[in-house]
């Protein structure tokens, strides 16, 4: 019969889970160990959502609801979002509530399995939080307040996107070709209309080329996933920043699919981290594994702006997983 100490060596429990669980488990308090594992997950959700009076089901809804969850990954399919939501609900209804009301676990193997699941949920929360905050941190400091005027045709933001110290009025609306962006000075004529596409649009100012001047970043939502497009203010209007195709080495439209802005390597500069679901390049295909008919998966591409070449250079690639979205 396996012990938790064996599992610790093999699985390496998260320190936050380990601190609340190990002593209780080793002393035979299996129900108490499981209950504390899920309480630790619950406390993490409480800290992230700021909902200190909500019960576990409400916390899970706020964090992982497929449409409104603050930790829901926008890059995955709706069915996957629902799957994550129901995974947390099912785990808590099964393993969090039962030991709180009655003695549930009669042997350490059952309790150990429940603790390992709680540990996995805790890690999923941490990963989701890091994924969502890398771009949200930029938004919190740069996204403009909603402009006071609004109408049924779109939403208005007030934001200095040309770095002249004066705010422009930005109107986002949904047209025949998807989302579009209108930019104008207050009280003056239209400066620029940009056809973005997609079904939803967030606007962010971020210094993605690390030159001290922020660019206009458009986070475009699609039915499944999102894309990231960048524009630099210039005297001629707004110029699209260019990139290089990861596989062909050719110039391509500056769209990064399922991407976020983050300091990937911790050097204080921003990179673009793109994780599209696509056909896996031959050199990243797992060695010894036969090519399948559906040889797609998710690959991580990291791009950094080159001030010399004036393009986004691909600086890192890695295979995340093989298979469906």
C-alpha cells in the first residue's frame, strides 16, 4: 500500500497543499487531510476572486464559468471551458463536502487519490492565474476609463494612443467584417478606421518593442481562441508591426494567435507568447512517435521585437501537447 511520503517523492505536492496535509495524513487523519487539501484550494480561489463570503460553488463559478470566469482560458474551446468548470464543481461536491459532514475515507489510498486531485486543481488555478494576469497587469495600468458618452452603435474609450499627451476618442463597434476601430481627436474629424475582425475586442497600450513608447495592441476574440495585433502610431497613421512566419521565415501579417504579452524570460522586456493549436512542425514532433492523421497540437512560440531588423523575431519554440484542443 503506497504512502503519501512515496507520492510526495513521485508527484511533489505543491508546498501550500503539503503544509496543510502531510502531518494529518501521516497521523491517520485521512478525512481531515482531504478536507484541508480542498480548503486550501478554496482559500486560493477566495484570494483571487476577493469573494470572502461566497461558498465554494460560487467561487468556482466566479473563477471558471465558461463565459464570465476570471480565470477561464479564452484560448480553448467552449466544451473545454465547460469541462474545467465541471471538473472543479465535481471534485468539490465529491471530496470537499463529504468529509466535512461524515467519515468518508476508510483507507489511505482513497484519501491519497483525493489529495492528488486537489493538488492538481491547485496547480491549475496557479497556471490560470499566471496566464490571465500577464496581460491583465498591463491593462490595469494602461487601459483607459470608459468615455462618458456612449450610444447603441458601440463603446467609447478615452486613451492617448499616439503618445502626444492628449487623449483620443476610440470607438469600438461590430460591423459586417467583425470588430472595427474608429480613432479621432475630441471635437475633430476621424483620424483612422481600422478593420480588426473577430467577435470581441479589448484595447491595450503596451511597449511591445521595448523602445519606451507604447504601441496599440488589439486583443481580438474569436469563436475559439483569440489573436493579438499591434499598431504603432506614426505621422502617416497607424502602422502594423511585422513578424516572421515561424515555419517559412517569410514576412506575414502581424497576428499572433492565442497569444499574450508577458516577460517570458524575466529580463524586464516584454515578449509575445503565442500558443496556437496547429499542425506540429516536424522537428518538434515527439521522437519515436508515428505521425498520425490528426497530427495537430499546441505549440508555444515566443517572439521578441528586434530593433535592428524591425520585426518580431522568433526566439523560442516548444511543444506543449499533441492532440485536440
